[in-house]
């Protein structure tokens, strides 16, 4: 990035930090902008009012990342300094649509145009909607110690919650696949031919390398629910989406269909939250699909609240 632009970004980032933190103290400072596929898009002709950078990401078929989104992603990073960002964002999204229209790879089906937007930055929402973007998924956050209201449903008697071990590989893999299948209803996941094998390999590695970060709930000796957490060392890929601190990522949560609504999920997450607090985790992040009717109310009751919304157009040229 040329130094003139770098200086503009530095100055913009200071203003954006102030704005973001007045909206939500759990947002990070804006990161340096990525190297874009083209020079930055400038908002409303004013070089210093705001800009955006488009990055093209090709997600390899042999990675689990392709199960959690499109194979080709066009990601727009936006920095705007105004209190009301709507006109400038509208302008940037118009320019972005023109840019994508000139990209042959954006015409393919397995593509997404993505803007990660601070959930509480509501003045941008009309522009995102007007350009055909949909709120697909949310990154939610729970700061350590956040209290959970008392449960109205007591967990079933005899529920045992224990750390999973490498010997639990089959059942942990099966429960993890349950989330992949359920989230597919909302576009949160896109099951691929390789997904089953990749989930199993990832689970095997996690159980071996990170003992104590996967929990099973058992009823009469039968595993009925699962929670998987990435400790800070494994969660670095997402930690910069919140303020600095020891950040974990709650990667997976599943209760078997016939066992839901009876307090098992809440009992498991209560215990996991308490263990994360005891281990010195400052912030825990997780994803949920915006229209998942089970997980949205569940996570809000469990102390997690929206931090970012991923707005997507799929395929990418649905963007208007
Ligand atoms: C989300 C999920 C883990 C919740 O587990 P659960 O054992 O059903 O949750 P609980 O019974 O402990 O319910 C906790 C709260 O969530 C709400 N809730 C959960 N399931 C509900 C249901 N089927 N009907 C009504 N409310 C429900 C209730 O408000 C309940 O609050 P309460 O304790 O005040 O009654 C479970 O529904 C699930 O596995 N869903 C499919 C996979 C999924 O969505 N995973 C999360 C991906 S982000």
C-alpha cells in the first residue's frame, strides 16, 4: 500500500477506533487494512472520509473452512469515520458491485461477497440491505464472569458432564457432524464431500493435542451433548475481532434432537463458562447463524451477545 494511503488509513483508524469504542467497548481497534486486489475504494470523493479494500480469498477444498462458507470469498474491509456511515457505505458498496462485475470468478455459484460489520453500528444497516446483502451469521462474545439468569428448566437428574478423551473420537465426530447438518439449513455450513473426513481428522487432533477443552454430557452413560472450545493459542485466528485479552473460541455445541429443550444445553454451557472463567479466559467468542431458531435465544441466555454480523451476498453477484 503506498505511504500516502497508509497515512490516510492510520488517521482513519484513529477516528474509527473512537467511533467503534463509543458504540461497543468489546470491539477491537481496527486492524491494518489487508493488501487488496486493487487500490482502495474511496468514499464520496473525499479521500479521508472513508475507504474500503476488497480481498479475494480462495478456500481450499481440503480444509474445513470450505464447510463453513463459500469456496471463493470477496471480503470488503470498510473504514468510515462519520457518525452516520450510511451515505458513504452506500457509495462504497456501489463501487464494489462495479468492481465485482468485472471479475469473471465472481460469476460462479460457489462464491460470496462478504462485509463483516460491527453489530451495534446500526447506521450502516440500510445501505447493506439496499445492496442485497443478508445478515447470515453473528460473532457473539461473552466477557468473563458475565452472570447467567437462573434456568427455568432444571437439567435431567443424573446428567454427567466430563472432558472427552481420544477414546471418544467416534461420538464426538458424530455430534460435531450434527451441527454441520443443522447449520446447513441456514447457510451457516455448506457440507462438502470431504467434510466428514475433515471433521474426524480435526477432532482426532483436538482430542490428542488439547485435552480438557472438549466436554461431553452423558445421560445414563449415553453421550447426549457436546461442547468444543479452542483455547487462546488455537483461537488466534479470530481473537482480533474483540478487544485484547485471553480469548477462546467456542467452536461447537450440540444436543441430540430428542434431548433438546430440557436443560441439558444450559447445564453444559454453565459448566463450560465457569471453567473458562476459572482458566483465566477474558473473552469467549462463537458463531451462530442469524436465523438459527434454537441457538439465537440459547446463546443470549447463556451470556453471549452480538459483536459482529457477517453480511453476505451468495453468490457474489447477487450484490446490487
Ligand atoms: C442450541 C442447543 C444447543 C440448546 O440446547 P438445549 O439442551 O435444547 O437447551 P436447554 O434445554 O438447556 O435450553 C436453554 C434455553 O434455550 C431455550 N431453548 C432451547 N431449546 C428450546 C426449545 N426446543 N424450545 C424452546 N426453547 C428452547 C429455552 O429458552 C431455554 O431457556 P430456559 O432454560 O429458560 O427454558 C440445542 O437446541 C441444539 O443442539 N440445537 C441444534 C444445534 C445448534 O443449533 N447448535 C448451536 C450452533 S451455534
